[in-house]
C-alpha cells in the first residue's frame, strides 16, 4: 500500500490519526510497523531505548490487523478493536508469554514469561501490535535509565542527558518516533519523570484504576500502571483500554472508566497553582514553563491562582522509608544469595533499606495522613492543581550511585504516589535552555481522570503541537 507520507513522518503520526487512516485504507498496520522498525534500526545504537524487540511476531500481528481492515473481510465477522494495528512497546516489567522480563537485572536470569500481565492482555485484546520491550533501570529504582544488564538509555533531545526513569526507555522510544504508544509504571514518578524529560504525555492513574498482579504488588498503594503516548488524546485512548476491574486485583476499581477523546473546554474550571509544592528548589526555566501553562489556561477561560498546600513535609523520607523497608531487604537478600553483577544504585538502595526501622516505617502513615488532609482542604475549592513535574532541566544519562538523592532533589512527583488516589498527568510545557523538554503535572481530585485529561489537552493545544527532536 503506497503512502505519500515519509517514514519519519509516519513515525510521529498520532495514534488516533493512524486509526483513521487504517480505516480509510490510506495506511496499513504493516506499513506503519515497518516505518517504526526502520527508524529503530537507525536510532537504537544511539538511544538504547529497547531491551528487546520481537520483529517476526509483530509482523504477523500487523498482517492480521491489516486483514481486519481489508474490504475482503466482513467487518461484522471481524470487528475492529480499539487499538487495531497500532504498534505498542511494553515496559520491561509487563510480562508477555514467551518473552523474558528481566526488570533490568541479571539476578532474574533468562526465564521466559508464562503469563501475560493484565495490561499486556488488554493491549493484545484491543488489537495492539506489541513489537518491543523498553529499557529500565535495575528493578526500576532510579530516575535515570542505566543497568548492568541493558546499559544506558539516552534522551533523544540531548544524548548526553537521561530520558528519566524508570520508564525511561518508553519515553525515549516515544520521543524518538520508535513506537505509537508505550506502557509505564510509577511508584515515585517513573511515568511522569521520563514523560517530562522527553516531551511526551504520561498518566499516573488513581490507585486501582489499572490492574496490577501479583496481589502483593496490587496492594502496594504507591504502585501505579499507566499509559504513555505523544499526545493527550493518544494517552486517553490507551487508558480507556487498560483500566477497569480485574479478577486478580482486589484493589481494581469498578466500574471501568471511559474518558472522552474529544475534550471539553476548560472555561469555568478553578485550577490551583503551586510553584514548588512548598519545598522544592525549582529551576527558572521550569517556572517559566509552568507560568506559560497557567496563562494558557487563563486565556481559555479557566481561573488559575497560586496556593500554598500547607505541607510541612513533602513526603521524601516517607517514600524512601516505605520503599526501603518493603523492598530494600529483598534486594539485599538477592544480592547476597547470587554472585552476579548488580547496579551500584541498587546496592546502595539495599543498604539504605536495611537501616529503616519498623518504627520509621509505621510513622510514614502519619506523614501521608497529614499530606492528604492538607491537600483535601485545598482541593475542596479547586477542580485540579498544576505544578512542575521536575524541579530540574536534566541530568547526565548515566545518573549516579545515590538514586534516592536525585529523586528527592529533582522529582516533584513522589508526593502524589503517597497521595495515590489523586490521578496525575504530565504534559509538556516547552523547552528548557539546554534543549530538553519540561513538564507540568495536572493533579486531579481523587479518582477524577476525566478532568486531568481535559486540562492536559488544553495545555498541549497551547504549548506543544507536533514538536519532535532533531535526531
């Protein structure tokens, strides 16, 4: 099937637009997949966004989707599915039968997956063509993407800098035009950090919106699985597919939520604005981007005004004490038991986690309670809050040994993992002076993804239209 659009232009086609072209017969899923695979072959040596690719299986899935669009087949007998034919990359966390999900670590060996993660199965059921696995830091415990097993991932906007982490490979792949959509996960900002640094869109859904397995992970309230894409509409499209109750996740929220893909005006909305979440030192470029987003919303009819959250504690210690107590010991046991290479920051995290006391761990509940109480008082008067995603404008691609300190200093994301029922969308707010994108977080009332997407779309419309890195 011939198409006048160049391969590189095809790779930046919004997923919603690709679906229209598929249905009109102007583009085929095979043609789109070929464009992505050709671009990956060219750019992957520089970026290292993928830890694995499944070229033959993806080609077969694309051909089957192409048949569904073909007029030779009955649409009633072969109904088109929500993501029919769209290339989607999976974070190296979300299992796929027959694949090896390493979590970025040699400690897990090479055992093939025997079950599909809930998000994987829902993507497959919706017709997605899963073609790649995206790179992660070891066990997801860094806001950069580097591991002993899979190496360093780089930011397409500036190869010296990190794409963020832990869903760094997903964000880099999207920004570089290597996939239409990607999955992510977020336990301290791991969707939103790379979304901000790479100029893409990422949603930390409300806790329980997107099912998680096994049950031990499902009950971890800081843990969120979510969609990543290049546009707000694409992100919402993927969210509609992957959210909803699941038999294996007792925390999954019912009923399923369907957000509109045509977004209402923000006129009349009341939006709170926080420059620093009461405690972060924020780069001047980031503040400029935030103010541009606020002004764009005002020009579209929203009322935006600065607030103080009243937080005497932004939850940094609580985050590290919770994660360290619950997972640091596990990592320490694995490292001692297996004489295999491990990343420096994982060894440091294990040491720090072993030093967290039970009393400190239990005290985190009081911190979270106070933060929720202050946030609830503010949100009683507003439909949403906007604030920066990152306080900084980038860090070296290789990261550092003390990943906790980098997260504590730069990521304005982790407070909302403690306040896990609030959905948060990161959308681009412009380019910093070093050429790397910046992001704004849109924080919704609890369980209100619809308003978050509505406000995010308004910011995107004003500040970020079809930008791409010169790579």
